[in-house]
C-alpha cells in the first residue's frame, strides 16, 4: 500500500498542509515541527510525487536531448557534456535518438512535449524550421546543437565545419592531391553543406576545379560511406584522396577499400571529420578534423539552463566552437617515418601525431565565400565599441597597452577586489553576492555590480575569476579573506579522491554573465585561472615543498599532470567559446618567495615550463595575451617566463623602482602590471596618493606596455575614499597629452 501525505501528517501529528510546507522548504514552519515531519517521512518511507510537485511549480526539472545517432561516439560524448551540465543544476535528461528520420523526430517531439520537459536540445533532421514547429508553437526553450535551421533564430551551438573542412582539404592539396572526393551527409543538413563549402573554398583558393562527380551526398552512416565509396571507385576519374564528412562514413569507406584490396594510405588517402575516441588512442591512424564534442554539449546545456533561469528573455546566442586538425598516418604525410617506427603498445607519445588549431575564416575569406560561391553562409558579427574619453572605461585602451602603444591614458584593472564596503561606497547600495566556489576569495559580487562599479570609476576591465584549489583547506580571516591552511593530498591513494573540477556549464555561464553585464559599457573582461603548479603546492601542503619534488618526484609529477590536463581542457573550453570577447587571459601562480624561485633552474625547466606551455596553448592558439600574477622575487625568472609564453607579468612583490627597471630591460617583449602599494591606500594622505600615482605613470606609463593596478588584495581594511582618490589621481596623472581618442 502506497504511503500518502495524509499518513505522514497523521504520524507527525500535524496537518497535510504542514507536511507540504516542510516538503517545499517553506519558512513558516518551526524547527521542532520540521524535525517531526522529517522523522515521520523517514519512518514511513514516504516518497513525494514528482508529478504533483511539477504541477505546482510548473517545472519538471527535465530537459530533452534529441540526437540523430547515439551510436556515433561524437553524439555519445556530446550527450555526456549535456548530462554533466544538467545534473549539476538538478536537471535530468531524456535522451532520444532519431536515426536521421523526420518521422522519428516528429514522434519524439510529441513525446517530450507530453512529458512537459522544461527545454529541448536538438540536432535537427534538416534545415527546415517547420519540422520543429511543435516546439515553436508552444514557445518551449530550445537550443540547436551541431546544426542550423533556416527561419528560426534560436540559441545554437556548432563546431566550425566550414573552417575545419577547408583546413583538412588544404592539407591534402599541400600533400600534392588534385582529385579529392568528398562523401558527406544529406544535403538537407547544414553540416553537410557547410563541410562541402569548406571543401570548395580550399579547392578555389588553390585554383583547382570543382568536380561534381567527386562529391557524394548520402547519410551520416557507415553503410552510406561504403556504398558511395564503391560508386567513386567505379568512375573513370578515380580520386587519390577521400574526405569523409564524419567518422561513421569513414568506417564505411574503410570497409569498401578493404573489400577491393586497397590500403590506406599506400593506395589511397583517407581523412575525415570527427575522431573515434578510444580507437584513436590505441591505434592513431585517421587524420581528422576534431570538434570539441563534450564542450558542444556542455555549451548547449549552459545556454538552455540560462534561458530557464533568467527572468528576462535572452536574445538568441550563436556559438561556433573551433576545430582541430589532427595529422596521423592515413593522409600519407609521414609514411616513410611510420615505416621506420612500427606500432607497439603502449604507443610512443612521439609517433608523429600533430595537432593544429584551425582558425575561423577571416572577414576577407568570408567575403570570398559569399562572392565566389553561392551559399547561405552562417556568420555572426559583433558590434565594436565606440572610443571613449580618457576618464571612462575603455577596453581598447587596454589593448593598446598590450601592443606597446600609447593610449589616451594609462589603463587600469583590479584583480582582487574583496571589499564589500568599497562596492557599496561607489554604487550607493548593497551588492549582490554570489557563491565563491573553491577559490581563495570569500567575496564575489554579481557580474552586473562588478561591471557597473568598473564603469563608474573608469576601470578598463573586470576579472571573471576561476580560481580553484582542489583538496585545499581554508579559514576565514578577520578581513573576510579565505586564508590557506593546508592540503589533503599526502600520498598516492589521495589521487583517487582529488576533488572534481566545477561543472563546465556553470563556469561558462558565469563568464557569459560577465560579458553580458559588460557589453556596451566600454568595460572589458579578462579571466583569471589557477596555475596547475600553485594548485599542486596547495593540495600537497607548502610545508613539504620543495622536499617532495626531490623525495617523491613521480608522485608530484603525476599530480602536476592531472591538474595540468584539467586546466588545459578548461582554458580550451573557455577560449574556444569566448576568446574574441576577452581582453586577455591571466594565470595566478606561486612560483617564488622573497629569496627567489621555489625550485632550482633544472627543476623549473623540467617540471614547470613544459606543463605551463601546455596549459597556455589554448589561449595562445587563439592569439590571446597571457598574464602571470605571482608573489615573490621573480626578477631572475623573467627569461623563463618569457620563454614559456607569458606576455604580461604582474610581479606583486616588486616596488616601483624594480618595476621600472624590468620594464626598461624587457621593453617590447613583456607588458608589466601593478604595483601601487596598498599601504599608501591605508595610511597615505590624498597628496601622497596623487604624488605616488604620478610617479607610477611617469616611470611606467610612457610608451605603452604598462597596466596600472594595486599590488595586492583590496580588503575591507582599505578606506573606500582613499581608493577613489587613487582612481581620480590616475585619470589626472595618467592622461597622455596629445592622445585624443574622444
């Protein structure tokens, strides 16, 4: 017999209404009553009806994911990205598989609508928006994934099919191929037409003719790839290379070639779009263009969840994530090397697998596409901010300094703004605080408040902080700062219990909120990440550093690798989505103390440089300047930091004279940031503040290559009027005569 809410009420000695209030976490229930009701629920094993709850809330906390082929590893990986993001927000996911069938798509739309899902993520069967009419009529929040439709402007997340196809076909042309076939999906899907367009662009740029006989439309299935390959090989003009438009088609191509006794790449070259996870790890063979499948799913879920959680209608967003060209053996690029290095397990890491970031098409290339080829190209352009006067926020001012150019005044940013009273002083109201996560800061304000604060003071960019220190213990100081205490990773067994990274969709949503808040204000946005090195030091505990690097190097290297891989993937996801919107990328680190580097030169080169290069690679691939912010005496480390790839240095422990010397020595190579002393803000007079700001501007501001900032955290101890006085002095003293951008 099913337990009812009335049974619980009777056992607890309260009314059913009171039980309902407890279940819904209502405030008007005493703690004693709440405990009695919860005990009764536990004793009777009562399970609330999710249907009844959803009827009351008008939410089911479910979303639907509708994909064309769940057997394809691309869709399996994308689905995992959706599910991880949804689960982090308390949502469940219905997974539906359409098999590229219009009939099945229509059926599943009816099913998910009847299940009253809160939103839908769908890879549509074709480009006709009428086939999604059931969603449009009911105004169900929807995100398109991997594919576009015509006639419905809605949130969309896709990989850059056009640029990826162009890159892989150009690679084949560079290897000498002149008769390149393409086997793609249905002409009714946008991915098929976009990849064909990239193929045609590469041919046109190389002056090669477009041969319709070498183009085969089919389905994104292995059997289609097999059948169409036989067609190609039966033609008089046979291809020397085949470009398969997805991994399933590529498997069919291999089956057809095998049936004819042809080998790849000896007899014919084969490349494809999308990778085969697992297979490629054990047998790195296919040259591919890879889309970030997991990130496509996570981004789609983030867009949908932000729709569901927003009180206002969000304008449609169009996310195009970049691809990567992975050069392996199937294109024949390094056949002679492969002959000298037979495969064995485990595979050697250096077995000639090269990865290249594929950049988006430029405006000129897009124009060539539109003029030279008839196509409905999907492109999205952003409006550029208009220049502002020198006392207002201007992200372009920051960009000039990063290029060693003089702007109208010295740019200004702040990284650790931890004083709620300072926000209140400037905004005239209490700020909205948000969860601080596992970072070191106890105060993080809503992005809208941070952007308004910066705009009122003429600060040129705000930080979106992604600091994260897994397995680290913190305590709250009197100033409201989370102070590091110790780490919990003491041995190999603790590596199995490393705290997971925050959900990717939550982090992407956080950055998108910062960018929306700053949009049109002149305020730029930069991101601040934790270094793998600093995270490792804190997870292990500073007391055992650097002895652990000498005594248990394999353990330390394993932890370093785990955190490097995590941060590299995170930075790639952020840059793939938002690189064009960011002023620069910052890494906070702890590589030195007052005596210099924590590690000797050999260990810094072996343990730090190669991993940091890997961590920075996604930002560098997108052409973003990268900053390091660190404590300690780093003067002797500057050559190593420059070699590693850093463009900006914020050496927090160095004074004005030392900064001026560094800037002179590294002029044109490194941009410097900082380092106005907080001690002057604490106890200096207005005249002293203005005089010292003037000294910074005179010594560091001329010729670009410098960004003004305070040396350390702006805590509650800093008098708000002193900080404002510093800003006013910067606008006066930092103005560069003769530069008029108003």
